[in-house]
C-alpha cells in the first residue's frame, strides 16, 4: 500500500522567510497530491494540489513541485506571515484511479514575528 | 461551493453508550464520503469509505461492527460509534468527494466532531 513520509515534523521560520516541506510517496501509480493546512481544532483546508501530469503549480505565495521519478513533492511558502502558522499535511492518492488519500504525519509550522 | 457540514461539533458521553455523527454535503451530491479519525498531534487516519446505496468499506484494523456507517442519501452519511469507550475519544472528520468530472479526487472536509468518552 501507499506510504507517505513528511519532513520536517516541526519548522520555525522568521516572518518573511520561506518555508519548505517535503514529502515522499511509495506508490508509483499515485497521481494526485494535495496539501492541507489545519489550524487547531479545525478542519483541514486544501491550499494547493498537483496532479501527476504537471511538475509545478503556483498560487500566489504558495507553490508545489512534483518529481514523479523520485516520487517526492514539496510545498513552498514564500514571504511567510504569522497567520501561516498551522499544521500542514501532504497526501497522495492511492493507485491510479484511487480516490482514497494517504496522509503524511504533518508539519507544525511556526512563523515568528 | 463544496460545503460539508458535520453534527454535532462536540459530544461527551458515558462509556458504553452509542454516538451518532452526521456528515452532510450542503451544495453538491456526494456518492462517496470518507470518515477519518485524528488523535491529538497526529495525522488523519482513514477509517472507512462510505458509498451511497452500498456497504461501507473499512480500512484494515477498523471494526465495522463498532463503527457503523450508513450512506442512505447522496447528501448524508452517518457514523455511529457503538458501545463507546475512553479509547474511542478522538476527533472524527468526514470528507465528501466531488462528483466525477468536476474535480477528480478532490475531497472537502467537514469541521470535525470532538468525541470525549468518560
């Protein structure tokens, strides 16, 4: 089955700096890779996603890159702000036609002002 | 669009009682919904896939007789935790899958239900 590993588990950055979170997956048939932001006690919110036919996707300060050969994908947040502080989860779809998601362990991001 | 609600948001119950949690897709029809459990400071763990009009499929290690799932309509799935025990205390989150063709794979999450079993 799919295994998703996420690093680092915690990340502290200064406001205005960039933050990078990395994930690796094991199922070469996975084709959908979303990133979620979750604040304490709240629902996960989709912030960006990428599909396997694309290598990079950007939305304002957030970008995701995908390397299918190496089976890893990364989240990049530029010009971080205190409100970016949260737990971030990566996920990968199970199999080529799978709708199920397997989540990484999460990264606690702290942006210090 | 793509709003998912969950009820109740919090529930406290005594050990041995059953608790029902509802998950509704408010502005779209969801043939597939998912139920997750999240323990403090941990990730989301998929418990089961709920399919409208058919039996749910459970992940390995999840007891189907303890976590009863019913998906009787295209907008409602329910999770019943039967004979709840303190170890069942957790944050239960549902998600709904957008219909095929709109955005393949994308799941929208409910706000979660905090279950505390005394």
